[in-house]
């Protein structure tokens, strides 16, 4: 059972807005993680709690991408400061610890731990596109291939079908690491 709930879900279960607000005060048993999203425990939120909260906050079209998606699928990468999420063009506004990227090309979704995650090739290239350090791009691509989450061919196919913006370093790294 997840400890993340939206205020709409809590109201549907019979709680009044006042009861929800009172439960989220400093003396209450719950915590407000995001507008309209509650952690129904007093313990500090885990990264998994935060990921679930982001999906609830952004909406049904939301998919976790980048480092968090890759880590949840088995890659060894450092945890990012922001949670990178893809969503439809009409998605809600972002939050300081959410990197919201609107897309007209939804990714293939992989389900893990109750999370909607972008497939590895897409998640790796979403992460690499935002990286300005060529060495870091190499590390990202190496991490997904070494973890056997995808092949260099999968990465090339994603590069060809996806948005070209910001992919120069990834293209260069891929051609040096894994020549065609």
C-alpha cells in the first residue's frame, strides 16, 4: 500500500478538506509533499515517495524519465537533484524539485514499483540532452549499456526518432563509444 494520496482521493474516501488540512499541520500525522499531494506518514519521504508524489501531482500522462527512471531499472548513476518527468502538452505547472518536460511524443512506459518509467533508451537520451559535460554524457550511455538496459542500436534508434534538440553530445559520444 502506498503512503501517497491526493487530496481528491482523501476527500472521496470521506475526509473533509478541514480534516485533511489539520492532518497536514506540523502537529498532525501527515505531510503535504506537493500541492494536492499528501504523504500519510510522519517519516521523512523517501525518493520512491517523492517519485510517486510527482506522478500524482503532474497527472495521468506523467512518466518519470532521466536518472530516476534509469536507476529504478538497474543503472548505476548518481541521484539527481530534480525529478525529471515527461507529460502531455496540457500538463500542470512544475514545482521547484520537478523538471517538467512537456512532450508530444510520449515514451514507451516500463512499470516498476508502481511507477511509470520511460524506457531506458528514451530515459538515457532525455538525461544526456540536458548534460553539457561530454564526459558525463559518455558515463550515462555507458551506464545503460553496461547495465544491459538497452543496446547501442536502441540508443541510435531513439536518437533518430526523437527530438534532435540537445543531442549533439550524445550523437558524438555514441559514435565514439560504439561505432556503427
